[in-house]
C-alpha cells in the first residue's frame, strides 16, 4: 500500500470545554405613533420616559409600555395669551411637541414641557405618568418655560436653590429665542410655591443672559446641559451677532449656587485648528479610561489627563463642508483652566492676555470697557463665583478658544454620541443621520470597528443615546422607534480567529473554555494567555513540530512547540483531535506539548483534522 504523508495539524482542547448557545432573539423595540422628541431615563428604576409629538410614554427597561397619555393636539395660537379660550378666534388644533423632560427622582416627579400654551410645563408622577400633579395656564409670562416654536431647542438640568436657609429643588433651562418666547436664554425655575413665587416661576430676575428682543441676534441652538464639581454647564452653538451668520460653538459655565449669574462665562470650543467643524450636534460626559487618557496626555493638546477625569465628547457638523462631520474631546479640567484664565484676565488685567483682548460681553450693547484694570491678582480664585461688583456675563474671544483635533471624521452627519469604558478602553457609540450607530475604539488611532445591531431604516438617530443602568445595553432612538441593543455580541463568534477579527474592545477569546467572551465572563482570565483580547489580533498558534511530518502507518511521539499557550493546572487535561479520534496530550519539562500518535488504521481519515478549543 502506498504510504501517505501529511504535515501535522491539530487542536488542543480542554476536557471541560463549555459552549454557550448564542441568543439569536430579536432586539427589544418600542414604536411611537408620532415623532419622538426627547427620551430620559430614571437611573433608580431603569424606566424610560418618552416625549413625542402629542404623546408621553412611560416604558419599562425592556421597552414595554407601562403608561401612555395624549398631550395634544390642543386648541392654541402663538398670538394668544394662555389660558386659550373661545375669545382667541385664531386658535386651532395645534400639535404639542415635547420640548423638555427632566427626572426629579427624590420627589418621584417628572417635569414635562411642551410647545403649546407658550411652552408651559406640567409635573407628573414618575411612577405613573397618568397622574397629573400640577398644571396651570393662568400664571402669566413668568410660567412660560420652554418655546412655542418647533425648531427652537431646549435643554435643562436639575439643581437646587437656597433662600432664607431653606433649600429648594429647581431646574435650570437653556433655550434659543423664538419670536413668541421669553427673551431669557438661561433661567432658573422653581418646583414649588414659596412666598411670591409659584411653580415654574423664573426666580432670578437679574439675569443678563438674554436675547435682544428687537433684533434677531445670536440664534442660539442649545444641545446639552450637565453639572459637575459644583458648576452647571451649557453647550450650544450661536452666531457672533447681526453681521455674521456663521455658527460657533460655546460651552458656558456658572456656579450652581450663583443666585445672580455673576459667574456666567462662555468659552468658544473649536474642533480642528481651523474650526472647520463648528456647530455642535450632540454631547456626552464620561471618563476616558486608562488607554485614552494616556493617548490624550501624550498628544500634548489636552494637558495631563487621568483615567478618572471627566471628558466632554462632542459631535460637530461643518458650515464649510456640510457633507462631513467630526467628533472632538475636551477634558473638563482643560475647560475649567481656560475659563479661569479668561475670568482672571477680565478681573485683573483689563481683559488682556499676551497683549491681546481676550474677553467681551456677549449680550450687552454697552460700548464701555467690560473688564477692570484692577491690579489685584488671584481675583478669579477669590471670586470664583463672581460678585455683583464684577463684570458679567463674559465670553472668550475667538483667538482664545479651546481647540482640539478630531479623533474621528466621517462623511455624513454624526447626530448622537455615548461613551463607555471597557477594561480601561474607551468605546464611543456614534449615531448618524442615516440611522446607523457606529462603534468606535478611541485610542492613538481611533477607528470604527463595527456597527450596533438592528434594522437601519435611514431615520436620523436622536441625540438621546442612552445606556441602560448596567451599561450592558444601549437604547437607540430614531424618529419613531427605540431599540434596545447589547453593547457587544461576543458570543456570536465561535472560533478564535472570527472572535479577534472583530477588533471589539469588549471581546476576547477565552482559551480554556473555547468561547468568545467579555473578560469578566472568562473564569480564568486573570491568568496569562488565557483571555486573548480581540484588538490584539492574536490567537494561540503552533510554532513547530518534531518531527515535522510522519508516515500514517507509524506510531510515534510528536513534540509540538506552542509559544504563549495558557498555563495549565494539574486537573486540566489536553487532547489532540483528529477528525473523530482524539489522543491524550501532556506538557513536558521543556514546556512543549507531547502527544503519542498511533498508526493510521486507528485514526480513520485524519488528513483534515478538526479544529476546536484554543482555535
């Protein structure tokens, strides 16, 4: 009989290999009857609250509807002062667009603001939004919180207010200026009656942060509001005045307990050296993780960034090139440092930095100098929340903008962003105007490594891109649909090479269990070479055989050199698998795998051995 020869190919497999059956079920979905405007979550319960045109929904974490109420249409007209009665002959059935949703968890209250009746809000029971806790359309202009105009954006954040040693829950609102709206761009609204104040009253009347009602100036487009470290921040785009219709993006900051807005200061944010990407679309605040923090520090453009620092991630579009968009990153420490420089220059050096004017007053028509020539240093530290006798509000000149280079530039518009950290690596989920959610590994060379699962309908991804309470899933909102998708799908890959080829920071090959998993799901992942991280693109490989080939009629010992194989315990067993036949293998003192092969008559047809386990 003619002898057959073959190069040795086989796989090692632990006897205790466990394979998990992948879940192939459809992603959870919620369908709205009308356009979805806003989505917020209650971190305590995981519930979602959905504000849509003419509807408000309360959803369980699995997107099952718990409650649904109709909020419109309502008989209304922007020219009529609420309450709208039969005396308003121009009133017609008007769609109610949701403008703002805020969760006040401590009091089990949901703040709901719509576009009808000049942007009046209501309070509803957080546990059952069917229950209306407060609504009044008879309090006049002081209760007009949001905007009556569909195109005017509104953002808000919960806060507190102290008066006469009493503490009150309030919310701060940032909104653009519509022709029938209050001129206040920033306002503080109380949530209870107190003295002369009524619910939703604007309780800081001295606000200088307001639009000019006689001239359409600035055209603010608010995109995000958040709190951190005792400060409240608003992110928005605006023009520079009547003569210029180009947009610029600003972040404004003021102290949370500043009852006069004396500390209100705006800082221009540039995305790219030329500020090509100039109009903010969506934002998210998260820590960068160890890897991205090191990369940001090494780049030299962010200062020293730590893994636990907060970073503002912003997506931008471009007036210059509407076909592209970008994402830029701004550490809050860098924002705060630059703001202190701007404020310090105004308080002490007549607003001059390096012989150039760095500060101006954005909402004043006064021609006199804004800043003081006071020579007292450190006033920005002593009066970090401003004071009545100090200049306010302030904004940085364009030359002193905080500039960052985009780690990600894409064709089309990026409309949403959310960022998570997995095993020290930052992953950005970026929504687009065409309905995709891109998964981006943020590092020295940031790259898109995949897309979130789900049907792509072509509808724009809403800026409310949210994680569930466990950060295991992402809620993706498009025009009329919310989909709950897992942040990773490691388990769908059944061999090492397909696992690591994903380059997914969430995934790696669990060698001794023969499955693609997150690191915490691999029982011995702390041991060297036991969990092979996907972006490293590395699987266990055979380096050499001794002898390199052998007649199938002979019985012989084969020594196999496998560099970087995982450590094995005395209780572990190894097998060499050829088709349907296996042979016990051991590791010798030279750290080589040794297997005894028997004559071909015992092996059947071993020319194409089966791969499993490590591979």
